[in-house]
C-alpha cells in the first residue's frame, strides 16, 4: 500500500464518525500520489501524516437567552487546521447541520484554497449548530455575543482571522466583531467581511460569486468560448449565488435557476434586472423563502427539491452549472442528468458540492470541471486584501480590489493548469488545484521543522 493510501486508511479508522472529513481527505490525497514519488523528503518528514491532522480543534458551549427568556445551548467550534504559510483564516458557519466532521473538512480544504490565492493565510473553519432562521435580530445578536465570549481568546489579526460562510453574513460579522472589539479593547481587524464603515473592503460581499464567474470565464476561454448566450443553472440564493448571478448577467449569460432549503425556482426567461433586486431584497432584508419568487413572477417553484433534482426530473437543458449552496448537493444520478442535458462546464461556488461519484462522471465525460478550492477562492482572497488594507490603514477603491480579484482568479486558473500539466494530466483542475495548493504548504512545513 502506498504511503498516501495508508494515511487515508488511518484517517478513516481513527475518525470513523467523520464522513465529510474522510471524503475531503481522500479526494485531496489521492491526487497527491505523484508528489510523494517526486519528493521523498516530504515522505521522510511525514508531511502527509501531519497535514491531515488539525493543529487544534476547539469545541465550546454557547449558552444564550432567547426572546422568551429561555436559556438555549448551542455547540461552537473553531478548527485551526494549519498555519504553515500564514495566520489561520477561514469562515464561520451557523447552520443546524454543523458537526466536527463538517468543520474539519472545511478547515482542511481551506488550507489548500488559501495557499492557491498566493496570499499568506493558513487554513481554519468554525461555526455553530445554531439556526438563524426565524430568530429575531436581538436573538442573533445575543447568540453572536455568546459565541464571541469564547471565540475571542483564540483569534486575532496575526493569529486567526474568521469571516462569513453559510448563515454568517454582514449582520453576524458586525455583531461578532463589535463584541470582540469590546472585550479586547482593540480595533485590530481580526475578522473580515466587515462593513465598509468599520474596516471592511469594497468588493468583499461580491468576491466569491464574482471570482467564481471570472474563473469560469478563464475555463471557457480555453475552448474559445465565453458566457454570451449561455444558459446557467445556479443553486443556492445566498451570498455566493446572488453575486455569481449578477456577474453572469453582466457577461451576457442567462441564469435560469435558484434554490434554498424550501425549494427551487426555474425561470427560463432569465433571472435578471428587477428580478435580481427582488431576490436580494427577499433573502438579505426580509430573509424570506425563494418560493415567494413564484408568487411575484409567473414561474414554477418545485417545493422541497434541489436545482439538480429538478433539472434531472424535468429534463431542463443547461450549458453551465454553478452549485453555490452546500456540500454534496450534486450526486451521481444528478451529474449524469446534467451531462445528458447538455451541461459542459461545472464550477463549484460552494465547498465540495459534488459527491466523488459526480466528480468522476464530469471528468470522464470531458466536462470542464473546477473544484471549489480553486473556483470559490475569490472570497477568501478578497478577505486577504481586506487584511492588507487594515494593516496599512487605507481603503482601496472598488476598481482596484476588483482588478486584483480578477488577476488572482486568472493566476489560480493558470497555476492549476500548469500543475496538472507538470504531472502529466492535461487540464485536470482537480489534480492541479490540489497539487499546487499542497506544494506551498508542504514546503513551508518542511522548512519549519517538526512542529
Ligand atoms: P448563505 O448562507 O448566504 O447562503 C446559502 C444558501 O444555500 C441559502 O440559499 C441556503 O438556503 C442554501 N443552503 C444552505 N444549506 C442548505 C442545505 N443543507 N440544503 C438546502 N439549501 C441549503 O451562504 P453562502 O452563499 O456564503 O455559502 C454558500 C456556499 O459557498 C457554502 O458551501 C460556503 O461554504 C461556500 N463559500 C462561501 C464563501 C463566502 O465568502 N461566503 C466563500 C467560499 C465558499 P436557506 O436560505 O434556506 O438556508
Ligand atoms: O469557504 C470560504 O472560503 C469562506 N467561507 C470565506 C473565508 C474567508 O475567510 O473569507
């Protein structure tokens, strides 16, 4: 058995109850076989064994009082995975499905993603099994404050810099940063995704979605294509989905789907102009359900179905698929159906939205496929730019941040192609992203000794 296979087997044995973490470890390590052959020094220093163990995983109680005066208890997490190349960096997720397995998978992925951005950021993830749905603003604030009462001692601008993810947006970052600042008595920028008035960066809200679409534009260009006239399926209706939709529209594509946990809407005419504004107001201000779109416009809403189920069941033709909701949303049968319905490009706005079976199908059928750690890296890259602006105590104009984001996505695209080429695989973005992300972290770990 190869050293890599041994590490995969050991991880599965040691953490038998962490399926998402195993999935991520297997997906990354299997593509790293050639690096072990080429770099015996990595094998000797046990880099592969070390890289799958988080530096530390912090679990904590989050007690808070709801609007009825009742005490509630949630579970909080911060997994500081690897700081070989820079301070820990990664989002916070508030969703009832949050477990240690999900935090570890996300922290592991983040390590390689952050490396790809070329900025000095290590990998981390955190969050809580708190469900913000149906909670008042005051309840969300009290929860964020209770969460920060423990989190604050583990973070800092040169230690660990959290940001948003599912269920954590501008409102939550404001409450968390506000309370952090109060406790440590310093305005040091220890979170990103902050509001513009208190240290945030222009373009950070848009960055993951815009970056995803910039990345796809690069992929399409390798086949002499662009977005013009392309039919695009997007899942989710949150931060990443909304700004991916906005940028696809700007580049001349037609977005025909969105979803949330209540169901999927299909609008063959395209979700653009006032319809986009409606979605943003619905999800960001009123915090309503996507089915309200079907009350407002003459389209169908498929209750309780994912975008990918609807495409399979209704035989809807699409050119490009951008999954932007959550992990494992596209399974094997849905991947088959996408390809059958004409889809030739899939890029992951979410983290690990395609199951291993789905990825295999896309790659076997010659679909242009970009994994999340490359395609959605624009969000954390722009968080890195927010950290830089905080350090130099200046704010860059919108065009400057957007320009840097675009350049970073272009670089990541090229680095993925180059890395897969170097190891003899043409245009394999999965292998390219994993190897390119890994090499920098591995070299840094080797240089820093056994720590
Ligand atoms: P948001 O909370 O803003 O939006 C998430 C959207 O996906 C919502 O519409 C939500 O529906 C839907 N969704 C989430 N979980 C589920 C589920 N289990 N079943 C069905 N629908 C679900 O999150 P983001 O847009 O920030 O994040 C989306 C994805 O992108 C995540 O995988 C995240 O890790 C990834 N990502 C985010 C980045 C960022 O900068 N924000 C950066 C890189 C990746 P509902 O409204 O009903 O909850
Ligand atoms: O998955 C991700 O890259 C994020 N949620 C963004 C993390 C960040 O620190 O901006």
